[in-house]
């Protein structure tokens, strides 16, 4: 997801995203699952490095513990177009 901070800086992070049957975004988690990075390329590099370590990693806004299989799943979608993060969605239900 693409985050735009109050100062205008852009950050990218992995979130859980829930899609409707028509493919539209229904909701997503408010808290990022991954660290926030300045570019998608930086995020992809971080995920690749975490996956290569093969051990659990604590990361994200809430300090979740993620396993190597989570990183493999993230890499399946890392090249998808970023979704704009807004706080007006009905996320984290």
C-alpha cells in the first residue's frame, strides 16, 4: 500500500487486503504488516532479505511476528500496483 504522510513523504508497506468478488478493495488492515519504506523496490528488497533468512521476523506497525511463508506470500503480490492507503476505509473489522 502507498501511504502519504502528513509531511507529504510517501511510504510503502504490506497490509492485509480484502477484496470483493468483483476484485474491488473491500477493506484492509489499518496497521502495516511490514516496515514502511521509501520505495516499492526497497520494500521488495526487505521482504526478499527477510524470506532468505528463513526465520521469524518481528516487524510492522504493531510488531507482528511473521514466518518465512508469510514473506513468500507477500512476494507473490509485491509487484502489484500499490493501493492508496486512506483512513476512511472500513478496515480492521
